[in-house]
C-alpha cells in the first residue's frame, strides 16, 4: 500500500468524518445535542481508525463545481435506471424473449479505483449491461443485446454518458 | 387520505410490480448472466421505490429510508458482479445465440474455456 502524505491523510480523515456523521444524523434523525455529540465523537474515532481503508476522495470533493456534477450524475443515473427497468420489463414480457447475449470489452480513461467502481456499478444498473470484471483499465461487460463487438463503439454506447461526468468529479 | 399516503401507495405498487417482473425474468431467462441482468435491475428500482414508499407512508422514517436506498444502490450491483465473475471462473460460460460464437465472448481472453460447450442451466 502506498504511503500517504500528511495532507492526504488529513483530507481523507475529514471527508470520512463528515460522511459518517451525516449517516449518523440520518439514522438517528434527531438534532438532540447529546445524540449529536455521541455521533460526532464516534464518527471521528471510526474515521481515524479507517484512514487506510476508506480511500474514496480528498478534500477537493467539497468543491461546489464537483458537487454540482455529482448531483447531475445522480439524475443521469436515475434516468438510465428507469430506462433499464422498462427495457428489462419489455424483454421479459414479450413472448419471443428478444435477447442476443454476449460479453464485450472496452477501455476506460478513469484512473482511481473508486471511480472505476462507481462506473462499473452504474453500468450494471443501466439498460442491458452487467459488468463481469474490471482488470486494470479494461471492463468486461455482459450485454443482453450485443450491438457491436468493437471495443471503441461499445465504449461509446455503454460508458460514455457516465464517464464524461465522472472525469469531472474524480 | 392525505397526499403523502397516496404517493406512498403508488410507490409501493410500482415497486412490487418491478419486483414481480424481476422474478418473472429470473424464471424466463436462459442462463445465469441474463438472470442476473433481470434480477439486479428490477430488484434495485423495485426495492428502492418500495422503501421510499414506506418512507412516505411513515414520514418519521424517511431519512432511514434514504440511507437504505443508498445502500441498495451501492451493494446490489456489487453482489451481481461478484456472482457473474465467480460463475464464469467456475466454468459456466454464457449462452450465446448468434452464429459468431468466438467474438461474442471477450472475457475468454482472461479466463480460457476449459470445457467444450456452454452448459445451460
């Protein structure tokens, strides 16, 4: 595991603290000061103990531009999730079962592990695709209705709408 | 009946119908990967809107419902990826309909096929 500078450690610590504290607030759903205090202390201890484990992002994640793109990503994702469900519903209901499955691959420009994880998860939830494996920067995708086996075109169809937003976030 | 109850009820109906379609998909699809496709997508949206519907019916739970939705969105695709990968490495190769069987399976460059045929379930 790579060694971290003090700045990176501090950034991760603060990001983890804020996220854990938000989860605590949502779970308890109260602003009673004793609960909030216990939550703050506990989430601080957990984020101190797990600096090396939760490596999602540094302080730059609180940049307003990035937050805007995260919200944008959420809506892109939600739209494609609904489309995916209608697509599955159509395939399941139609008597002839219109599928033409296969596994295709493509390469991504994303570098960090976390962003690749987000991309793979999003691909799984979008119409007709399921990520089977990620090795380095190559994604192997099971496609329920293969339109092309060429990596570049497959990338354009499957991953481009997500990746151009993810590149702005990470 | 308040407006919140109506929204909650509609969300419950939408969620349960997507879950039903997911179950139907698992029954009808020919192999593991296609079953995972149907199962993952339908249960993700179905589960999300069910939990959100419960949150609307019982407004005190709405924050917990949102947390559960985030966890579903994170964990569902990871579990289906793990199942698909393990299934392939265990030697169950995808069912391929088209004539061009060699090019339709790009993952065999990583995990070479050791059995002769795709074995259907």
